[in-house]
């Protein structure tokens, strides 16, 4: 296991404070605020403490209310909404400075037998012949602000490999569609709940920027505000995230300064294991807004 992955797993192992109250620390990824995927992963980890392993998460819906401060701990307040015969519901509030920065409502279900069908995984190049995101970022390090260079060169807990590479320094107009292979950068514990929390964490990478592709802009541009508003995820099947997962992303609409993106996540053997929807701010500010 890589040191970065070990650090991330430690980040998701929250400190219990009281019944339903947990404290988590943050990892500075250079975004100027707490990474949204981290908050989602920690919120699911907080809810886990109030449930039995027989009820894994099958869906969550979340809103990002305020930017998180990477230098201050986050308090997670878990409310038990209901425990039914096969399904449990939890509401999780993330707090800093006495104010909510994030809300999540999550549902956990004991699996039952029923009808099954799925959308097929697209045929794309496999991950082995693709360039790791870490290598691409390292090649760009001398062209980005000094404050970001250390972050770009740091070991990444998630191995990401773009099938259709988008250069964040020289974006070109393209259809709002991208495919990225993902997996944890090392072996993971056998607890499949952890694999889902890590996938929730990774699902926020490369996602909203897909809505910028038709416009030839990059989320690295300081003249743009690119920030998540809400993020929902449905887990359909078990999987191991220390094996490759294909993230298929599309943006069907952008309007009123917001972009909508949708994603499907497939295991290496073609099973659709999760689906994602997100809407976020993608709007110009400063000089670009006055053009």
C-alpha cells in the first residue's frame, strides 16, 4: 500500500466523540478548500459507525453549502432517521466554526433478490497502456503556480488514467464526454464498505470539468468559478477498488452558470457498480465575465 493511500484510509477513520458525533481531519489538495470527495467519504464513514455491516450504503444525496477550511477539523453529526426491516436512513451534517458546510442523506439496504438489468460498458482502451495522471501532472509542474507544484508532484492515493486526455493547460472544445480508469494505489482491506467510501471520494475527480469541455475552458483557470453544488450516488453492486473501475462521464446540459454531469462506474469485468449525478457552478468571474 502506498503512503498516500494509507494516509487517506487514516483520514476516513474518524475519531468518535460521542454517540453520533465524529471528528475528521483534512488533506490539502491545493484547491483552496476541502476537497468535496473527502467530505463525502468521511460522511459515509461517520454513518457507518451507526449501522451493522449487513446494511451497506446503496445511495446518498448531498449538498455542499460552504467551502471547508483544510486547517480545521470537521465535526460530523449523524442523525438516525429510521431503521426499517431491510433499509436504514441517516442524515449527516458536517460542521466547521459552528456552521454546516455539507449535508448528506444516505440510505443503507440489506440486499434482497429481484429483477436485474444494466447499461453495457463502452469499449475503450484498457488502463495498462494509458499514461497515469500523476505522470501527466508532473510534466505540467513547471507551468503551474508554485503553490500547486508540491501538490501535483505528491504521491496520489488514487491511480487515474484518462482514456481521452484533456490538457488542463491547453483545453480544446470537444464533446462533453470522458472516460477515466480509476483504482486505489495499493491493496485495500476486505471490508467492502471502505471500497465504496473510496469510490465516493474518487468520483469527484474529473467530473464537473466535463461540463467545460464544449467551451474549451479548464477548471485551472483562475477567471472561472468551478464548484460543486450537489452530488448524488447510487451503489448497485459490490466491487473491489484495488482493481480497475471505468468512470464514464457526460454532461447533458449547462445553463444559468451551472453544469450538470452524469457518470457510470463499471468494474473491470463490465458490471455497472455505481451511478453518479452532480451539478456545480461553472461561471466566469472578473475580466472574463465582462467579455
